[in-house]
C-alpha cells in the first residue's frame, strides 16, 4: 500500500504540473484563434477516470494540430518561452515537432510535441476528422477540445499497438474504460468505416480483441466480426498479439527485429505488397532522413552513416545467432 500511495502522489505531482501548463497553453492559443487537441496526458485522465493521479502519463505534453496551423502555433508558443527548429516543419517524413521550454526560477522545464499525424513515414492517418468532430468539454475546472468518443477509441487502438512498444496494456485499459463509461456515445459503424479508410481495421480488431480478453470489455459481436482479418493473417498475428505474450514476453518482443520490422508491418498493411513497401521503407531509410537524424554533415559521411545504419540490424542478428550457437 505504501508503494501504491507513493506512486499515486508522484503521478499526481507530475500530472498537476502538466495540467497547469496545458491550461495556460490552451488559453494562449485560443486567444489567437488557434486550436489544439490534447492527446493522452492529464486531460485523458480527467476525461476517463475523473482523477489525474489514476493514470500514469509521460514527461511531456502531446497536442494534435492542423499541419497548416503548426507554424503559427509554434510562433505563438515562442511567446511563452518555447523554442523550436523551423526546418523540422518542412521535412516530408516528419509528423510532429518538439518544442522545449528551458527551466527558470518561476517555471519548470517542459517538452511539448505538436502532432499533425499519428504515424511516422509508413502511414498517414488523416487526422482532419479528429479535428472536425472535436468539441469543447469541461475537464475539471477548465474547458478544452476533446475528440469524439468514436475518434478517441480509434486513436487509443492505434496507440495500444505500436512498432517499438509492442502492446501497451494501459492503452487497452483506457479503451476498456472509454467503452464502459462512454459506450453510448460511440458510433461503432463510424469507427469501423474510419478504421477501414485509413488502413487501421486490423489494428482496431486486435486492440478490441485484447481488451475483451484481458478486461472482459463488452464489445458488440458484429463489430469484431466486421473487422476480422482474413484467416491466415489473423492467425499469424494472433501468435504474437495474445494474452500470454503480452503479459509475459512483452519487453522481449518489443525489442525484437522480427516484430519491429516484419510483424508490425504485416499488421499495418492491407496486402502483402503494402507490407513489402513498409518493410523496405524501414530498412532503406531515406538518405535525407539519415542526415537530419545525425545533424548536417558532408554527403560522403552521410553515405557512410547510411551504410552503418543498414548494417546494424544484420550485425545484431549475427550476434544473436552466435549466442544461440554457443548456448
């Protein structure tokens, strides 16, 4: 109980700090005719659990914005002491920009991520619908834009299963709580149609399937039937995305090349051809992205860094093979 109490108080302190900053940011950009939608963080804790200390968040604030508004928002937030790199807004493979506010005597340091898409270069999610359906709601003692329950469910499903973190149970429980508390507001037909349109029907199916398996979430039977992937794909993915693997082997799977490169690509793709394209994009990262990742450098050096990055997975696979042989 002491450990739980300490964790609760730590979470309360961190989320209180984030919530105060979120209130200030929301009012600041609203006065300039701009809008943002908070993702995760204290606003989601308030909305789902009515207590910001009952949901552990990150160390930063994530906001969904229109890409056309991103530069104006960055300039507006610069007036609050946030610093950003304008070049990052023009990179074709970027889906977000990070702003940093250095600590001073009155305020703590803060990281702020502006997202204009939920995915990276492998998929576009078309977030316009999230912004179009968003409504102002009362969260605690302030009002803030929140996505509709249907759009929020789709976002949580996408976040629950990712390339680099495998399956995150807390987002599955968020889905369970959303369905339990706001189920009547969810338009299941609209969620299904949206998931198919943006290529996330398989992701939504497995997120709902896992939530029902772990937490007995009540999901209309026809929804799962309508989202069900083809037989072969469903059974290949079920070998990875299922209760025993999630609860006992999550960390090992999350760092495996097989999951990150191949299985997650299969999950996100509609056809084997799409899967192959995603895998190629993951392995053969654009040279411009490599140079930006490591800072500005001469072309010949960037090529060397590119080769090094391509060889890294092969070297890791070789090392694992050697360890298994010695074992």
